[in-house]
C-alpha cells in the first residue's frame, strides 16, 4: 500500500443522516461488492447521493450536527492509495476496491476502514498538515 496520510473532510461536504431508531433485527443490503448490515441505532447516510449506513458508535465519535438532519465529519481520517485491487473488512461487512482507490481509516492505526474511488476521495477530503493526532 501507499503511505498513510492524515486528511480532514472539507467543511462543504456535509451529509444528510437519519438514525435507524426502530425496533429491528437489522437491515441487510448489497453494496461495495458485498453484503452489509446495519443494526438498530446505526445511521442511514446520504453522502451526495451515495447511500450507506454507519455504525452508531462510529457516527457518534466522528460526526457533528450542523443543522437538522445535516452532519459534517469532525474527526480526521488516515488514507492511503491502494497499490492493487482487494477487499477490506468494514464494521458493516466488506468492501471491494481497485488499484488506485483510497483505503480510508477512522483510526490512524488502520482500524475501522473502508474504501472509495480516488475521484470521490479528492473531492471530499483535504490533506491535514497539523501536527496533532
């Protein structure tokens, strides 16, 4: 893999999100080349037309409400360019990626990861050059 660097979501890149606050055994869906699962309390996110779920614990730690139903990711991510195609395990299931896609982690040590295309990543994130965290 490429070098893992720190990024922050651009302030203009808010998402629309609704908490799955229903009595349910979960929601199963196909996305990113695999079966995904959302649990009661997780969040259903619309990221500029890309719809997916985020685990409740991750959402609480990483997003901040900016207005009713709109949220911005407040924590940095660490990302690297995939040097070959593969598959990454996520909290919701698994995601396939291609060479050149970005592998993105909510944790600098490479835990809680997911992938996205280079074009989407570059549109949503900017390099964070601060020294903290």
